[in-house]
């Protein structure tokens, strides 16, 4: 199976690779209004090829409400296709944003599954 290539976008880089039973999408840079559509398009293209998508936000240094909306949109798309969406390695500011919007409980459970990305 061919995996989607990295998506070039000014300020946001997406790299996807297969890992165990999932596809990992590494997000690097800023997940803001100007880049949220790129994330949605990319992750939605991955969903049909797997039952599990892991968004690795380790190198995501900033996320605004549009970025949060993009994550919620791909979460809904994944659920509709019986695909699990996990968020891992998010920083304190992203955790705070998830908490402010009462979404932390939805995504924190994901982080507690013990998923470790090499």
C-alpha cells in the first residue's frame, strides 16, 4: 500500500508513515487558520486506508481555534468510518486549549492508551 506523501504547506509540514496497526501523521509547525484545510484534506485521505490514525503533535508549536476545528472535523470523519483518531505528544498550550473547549476528555483518553511513538 502506498502511503500519502508529506504535504508541503508554508508553516505546517505533515509526514505520514505506517506504524504497527496505524498510520501516524506527524504535524510540524503551526496548526492555524491558514493550514487547517491542509490537515483535514490530508488526514481524510488516510482514513480509508486504516482503522487507526495517530496525530503526533510533538513538533506542533502553535494551534488556534481553526486548528482545533480541523482536529474535531477529522475526528468526526474518522468516527463515521469506524476509524480511531488519537492525539499524542501535544504540548501544554494545546492541552490547555483542549481543556478550555471541554475536548480534553475526548482526546486525553487517547493519550492514556499507552501509545508510544518511536
